[in-house]
């Protein structure tokens, strides 16, 4: 029997605050047991949850692993704008005029993640080919 990914764990300075940011990003929620000041916070989502663990050291280098987000009900551009309004920052813009590419953002603690085109945008591009 194989293993399943239960949680993706992210070290951070403020588990509750960063967990709250990611809960909004994923239109999800924190575990009912989580409270401000907790050093471990779980964002419950389909598949694998995101587990935030408070650690004393600050982030110092680029992520070795990152999340790639694909919007479900909005375009990539709309999703990037929504995430920027939630507190993300644009780190690297790899979007191309032809619609390909992605945007690299960072969460409030500097953890990088990417926003790709939505499934609808991908399907529209394939039909246009």
C-alpha cells in the first residue's frame, strides 16, 4: 500500500496569522481547534491540508518546494489581484502576452507560490489553436 500526503507543513513566525491568510486564499477554514497564539494551525482543504508550525528562525532562502495555484472560478489575472489585496506580493511576473506563463507571488511571510491560468483559460487557448 502506498502513502498519501496528509499535510503540507510550512514553518512560519505566526502560525495563526499565516494560516488565516492561506485559509482566505483557498476559500477554506482553519481547524475548529485553532486559536490566536497557537503555534500549530491547520488549514483544512480537500486533498492535503496546510499545517503551519511556528518556528523561531526567519525564512532566509528561496523555497525548495512551492504551491502552484489554479483558479477555479476566475481568471489568473483576477486571482492575482485578489491575492495581492489579501496581502501577497508579486515577486516575479512570468505571464506572457500570449496568455502562457504564471505569476510568482509571496505570502505575508515571504513564502513563494505561483498562480497559473485557470482550467477555463487553458481550454479556451486549446480551442483557439
